[in-house]
């Protein structure tokens, strides 16, 4: 049934597709990280954080970046850790 003004009701299909794409990007970033391709993972995590802030995927990506920064710090790579910390705030 269409609204009284004859317009076709909006669907949320494009929202569903956008969320599916964000999930795929997050999954790819996590796979890169687990395979040891940290730089590629970080690139994708940053894209999610900076370009899609406010999404659940961006929040997961922020946590992953914080974990990476803490890992760098523990291993003595303070410059790399600091760079991530500063960019996250």
C-alpha cells in the first residue's frame, strides 16, 4: 500500500547494503591483522573510524587500533603507539 500522497515508501535496503559493506570491510581488516598484515589492517581500521564514525563497525575498529597501539607500546615501539593514540583522540 502506498502513502496517501502516492509516493512509494522508502525502503531500508540501501542501509542494509551499507551495513553489510561495513561489516565486510571490518572483517577484511581483522583478517589482515590475524594474517600479520598489520599495515593493511590499520589502513582499513582508520578508514572505518574516520569515514564511518558513529557506526558499530567504527567502534570495533577504534578498539582494534587501541589494541594495536598498546601492543606497539609493550614491544617498545613508542613512536608508533603514540601516533595511533594521538590520532584516536
